[in-house]
C-alpha cells in the first residue's frame, strides 16, 4: 500500500512551499487509496516551538489535509536513532570523529582558499582510540562508485561517492542529524514514496546509502521543483505573504489555496478549477513539471474571488464573522448576515475585503461622502424621502419584492426613473454612490436601519431648506 508523509520542522508557520509538498503527498496517497502520515521533525530543540507546531497543525486542518497517522514527534524517538547509530558502529560502517568545530571551520576556510571543495577529509575514519573524548559519529561513505537516484520527476541522477563527505549522523551533544532521522523514520513507518522539494535532492544519495547500510528497502523519490517569486528568485518574505496562516488571516478560502497550490507545478490539460474530488481522481506525479513554478498573487486572488462567489451564503456568513469582529462589529447571530453576504459576494475578492465593504451594514452612524451628499441629498428630494419613509414603513414583510413595489409606485406617481430615486436613497443608507442593487441592499440592511437612515437624510434636507 502507498504510504506518503509530510515532515515539517516546527520553527515557524507553514510555508507555501511546505503546504504544496503536503498537498502533493496527501493527493498521491488519496489517489492510490493509501495512507498519509504527519511527522514533526523537532530535533532542533533551540528553534522548535509548541506554538509553531500548533500553527502547522491548524494550517493543515484548515487546508483539509487530514492525516491518517501521527503526528509523530522525532523528539520522542531519540532512542531509535541512537540504537541505529550503535548498529552502524558495531558493523564498522560508522566511526567516532574527534575533530572540534573550530578545527573543522579552519580546514573549511583553508580548502576554500586553496580552491578545494570544503569537505571533511576523513582523518578520524580509522581512529579507534579514546572513545571517552568528546566526539560526533560519522557514517562511512564508500570511497568508490556512485549512487544512482531514479527520481520520479527529475529522472535519473548520478552522485559520485568521491563528492560526498562522511556525514555526521550523531552530533557531539548526542542529538541525531536530519539525514539519519529521516531514514530511520521513513523505514520504520513504511514510507513507500518520498515526495519533497528538490532542495533535498543532494541529501538523497546519502540517505540511500544509509538505507542500504541498515538493510532497509529504499523508497521511491520524487523531488518537486521549488516555488519562485515573480522575479524568479526563491519565494521569500520580500515577495509578500509566504505562510498559509497569513493568507487565512487575509480572508482567503482553503478551497482557493488548495486549488492554487496544486496548480503550482502540476497540470491537467487546460483545466484551472478543480474540486478536491477531481484532484484526488486526476493527480499523478507524471503531470508534475520539472521546471520551477512562479507564484502569482493575482492568480490566487482571482481563484479566491471565484470560490467566494460559489460559496453558500450561510456558510460564507459564518466565515465572515471573525473578520467583522476584527472591525469591531458584533456580527455573530445577526440574522441579516446571509443576505448581507449575498449582496457583496460578487464584488469581494477576500473575506477581509468583504468585511470592509460591509461596514455600512453594521455601523451605528454612517458618514456621507461629501461629493455624493452635495449631489444627491438636495432639498428638492425632500418630498421623495417623505414618500419613501411612509411607503417602506408600511411594509409588513421587508423583502426585495415589497421594497421594489414601493419604489415603482413612487416612480409612477412622481414621473421618475429608477436612477433618480435609487441614488439619493443609496447615499442616504450607505454614505456613498456605489453599492449592490438598491432593493437587495435595503432588504439586507433591514427595515429598522433603513427607515432610521432615511429619516436622518430627510432631517438633513429639512435643515437645508430653513
């Protein structure tokens, strides 16, 4: 059975690149009816935090990437790594290295000055004395031959052993290193496919050698090209938001983020919009490109606007509540919310933008745009406002249909076109000249607030006639 994994380090929020890696692993497992495992690689004690771990878990859940096993924590598996190190020592496949960090740095500098690769020279490789002295443990890389990586995306890549130094697998402080931990974990967890960023490709031959040294089956590897910013350099904070959490807080929908991330490097014909069910059905590594994908914020925004339009009004209303509360409004439980959302969803690109557009629905007092007030709230419209207030006050059911009926009657009586009536009302109830359709806006605003704001505008007009 196919078993994939996602193994983030909890040193910060879940990066866009990490989220895409998780998504590819999740889709591959789901496509093959396999298992998706979550593992937290927290052996970097100084930088790993519980807050970052929780942020990663929250981001995964928000994206809908449910894991089948885990999360496993490497910090709770240290005994397994140390046992494996002992196995290698006993078989002569690893050795104690007594070189101090200062000595290693000095040799590295000298090698660079002399134009040589700054690799460890193996001087402790055959040393057997003084195991009581401080030391790290290094794995013996074969000095001859090469390791072939048959990558499912990159193709066949050869790594000459003469180019690979004897890697540290246990530091002098007793902590295991990445390459050892990942091999032990993937082997013991039965991982069949390792799908990860191509920045790990150079680690792969080292890991294959470790698999072989332990006698474990080597999994299939698939290295996904990195994500670049618009300037074609590696995606970083200088390009804007780079974490899943940041986009969630800006009001992006998880459906949009998943759809966008999967299309960063994967394609299926010319199709742009995919449901999760379609992605599971169609996803394959054969359609993952070999070239780096360029992150396009405008494309993500377009997708988000699409999913906002497609979202059920009541569900969208629930999602909007935190963004309204952030603006100081008590929106939870407001029965008007689904109607309000319906008036705004065609224009809003994010939930944050929608909450900003919704200000006039919730503000106790609205401010008039000065130009709009001068143009549309003029004394000659006083009679119209009186008629509207009377007509709308008499409605038993404050619906679009009923509101439109009142407008049509006044338009007929006064010989007016809709624009002559709608624009003054729009300014009176929203403070501006642009809003959703006037009938749906008034219904969403509610009878009480509509009448109150019309009366305020009427009183302003009366004062202007005095």
